[in-house]
């Protein structure tokens, strides 16, 4: 299987103090260490994961390096360029301003890019790991992506 990930999963996986650490570690062990599925990482997710807080945390960076090297060694890592998926994202964010408060979706630019990637049937993504399911459940359902949380 080809499994795309959200930054919350990678951050939780690498940071032992994160509220999602245990869940992320269990998912990683099952999906990637045991079953050797492909980890699909869009570049914006990598940017969100390797942020200043992560870089300053030596333990988190060491853990990230260990896991990254494991995935690369087994050829289970695929980086996805966001360039084909960025078009219209900023305009979509601005368009939310004109909607009534109860109909507004507060999706970040990164989340909108990820949603565009998940909506691309040519990507052949089987699943998506996120701890923020409400922002992705509709697109995963529509394009038959298994939502893993």
C-alpha cells in the first residue's frame, strides 16, 4: 500500500512528549516496519514536520533521522512535489472570508494542498494518516482513501 501522511503523524512519531506519540509509534510499527508499505510524504508536510521546534529538539531530530533512514534504506519513502497542487489554494483560502461563519472551513494552505493531492486519482494513494480527521474525511471518502488515525 501507498500511505500518505499528515505532519501531525510525523511530529507525534518523533516527539516522545507529543500527545499522539504512542498512537503514531504503533501505526508506524504496523504499517511501515512490519508490513513495509510505502510512506508518501508531500513536501509541505516535510516543511511542517522539520520546523524550528523539531530542529531544536535533538531527541526528536535523532528519532526522525533514524526513521527516515530506515524508510530510505528499504526504498519505502516517496517525496511528492506540491507544485501541481498549489494552484488556486490561496484564492480558496480568501474565498472562505465571504462565507457565513457557520459555513466557513478554516483549512490552512498546507491542508488544501494535501486535499488536492488526495483528490488526484493518478497519485494511487491507498491511505492517509492524520490525527485531524475532520479536515480530510470527505476527500478520503470521495476518492476511496483509507483514513487512518
